[in-house]
C-alpha cells in the first residue's frame, strides 16, 4: 500500500493536466503545462539522461534522418526504447500513453503510437527554425517536449520559439517539469542558443502513414 502511494505521488501528472492540454490544443493548437510531473520525477529523468550520456548512447541528431548539419542543429539524441529503458522513463511512457488515449477520445486525433528520445543541447547549442516532419513523412502529428533542467534562469537562453500566425511568435523557457505540446505540421519553431547544457525528452505522437 505504501509503495503504491509513493508511486502515485512520484509519477502521476498534475491533476487535470490532460484535460488542460486537450483544451489548449483545441483552442490554440499548442499547449504549455507547468509541473506536469513532480520535481522528484524530473530529477530522476535528468539522472537517467546523464547515465545515457556517460554510457555514450547519445548521437548527433540528423536532418532528414541522415544528414548531420551542424549549422542547422547541434543537439544530441538517444532513442528511448520502451522495452529496455530506465524505470522512470518507462513511467513517463505510461503517462504519455494515458495522454494519447485521452486526446484520442476528447480531440478525436487518431494517434497510434509514440516515438520518444532524450535530447541534450550542449552549451551554445541550438536548433534553427524548422518543422518536425521531414519531406515525405507526415506521420508526426503532435510534438511533445518535457524539460528536465530544474533551475532554469532566463539568462540560460535555450527558449523554444514557436511561430504563430501574423508574424507573431512566443518564447517558452525550458523550465524543468514543463510539458509543451503542439501540432507538428502547424507550427514552425526553433530552439534559441542555450548558454548551459539543456536536457529534455522529445517525442511525437504519430498517425499511420498508410493509406486507409
Ligand atoms: C525538436 C525540437 C524543441 C525543444 O527536437 O525537434 O524542436 O524545445 N525541440 O527542445
Ligand atoms: Mn522540432
């Protein structure tokens, strides 16, 4: 019983956060939720990313799946495989699965799976303005980013800038525990230069590519 209570406290998202995400997506096409997961969970996720780092699991991220273009992006990524990942990563995958089912039910999105990786931007890292779908594939439907730096200060940079209609944009600080969600095909976005190492989990809920 105690163990169960502990787990719930550690891993459950903030109450009603899935409902908030659903509403914000419906209204704006993007959503920002603070403290999606408790502080302790975010610390564990950060440690797991750092462990992947010391195990040399991170690779330079590519453009178009292959080409590595350091003028365009300088982050490193490590895919998170649900069968082999660390404990807390696995708990997060379960939460995101609940979010996927919630959004399918409430927003009728037909999301069928999740592709997830850990990301690290080194100091001076960035990712220039882009869409998340590379040319032919449009299966990435909803982008999700969970930030892991717990003491983020504005001077640390590394904001996510999302481009909206009418030449407007918003800058989102990558504060630990914050979950950002947006429709991948609707918003160009970029990661501004970060002045410290920047950790996150980044993923996409996908729809099937296959013709119906
Ligand atoms: C990406 C991306 C945004 C962020 O990995 O494609 O745009 O804030 N990430 O990390
Ligand atoms: Mn992106």
